[in-house]
């Protein structure tokens, strides 16, 4: 009977793990999914999971993007995120975070450590979000991230 209970619990755990992995990343641009081919900024705009790289940054409307001072954020299904910063061209150790996606309106991603980001626009391969940066005197920052 003990062996049966252990097998039953193991089957339950495997089933739950399988159910949690059903959410998939947005398809890459130009990839085929079944009978349709995606292109440009396509994919499911409701899916936020995946690896995103900062490709533009504006501070109070002026572009201040610097490829030597940027970040990537990996947004996972289990409400976890991992930020990897590049500072003066040197990649820093990854930082663990968690998040809550609020589908609004407005849509926000509330990161535990990095703060709330309001999503301005979202396609399958690009996110544009904004936030008031306390490190810059509360000035509005708009960042563009591209799916990697």
C-alpha cells in the first residue's frame, strides 16, 4: 500500500509539472508554427515569458541608450525573473527576482526587486515599458526590450 501511495504521489507531481509547462514563449519572428508562419513583431502579445534584451532607453524623452550599460531579463513561467546587467561592458552576475503580471488596464509587471513597469506596447518580439526612476529624480524612463 505504501508503494502504491508513493507511485500515486509521483504521478500527481509529474502531471502538475507537465501542466505548468504548457505556456510557451512567443514564437520567434519568421518561425513556423503549424500551418502559419510568423514574421516581424509577431507571436502572442499576451505571452511575456522569455529572454528580453534592452535595445533602447529614453530618459524624459531623450535617448540615452548605451550598449555598454544595458541588461537582459529572463521572465519565467513560475513568476520568477532573472536580471543580468552589463556595466561598462562587463557582464555582472545574474540577480534573481519575482513578478506579478497585472493585465490591467494598464498592463503592469510588478517586479519584487526592480519595481513596477507599465507596459506601453507589446508584440510577440518587443516590449516597450515605462516607469518613474527614483535614481533619476523620478523622471519617466521608457525602455524597449527585444526578444532574444
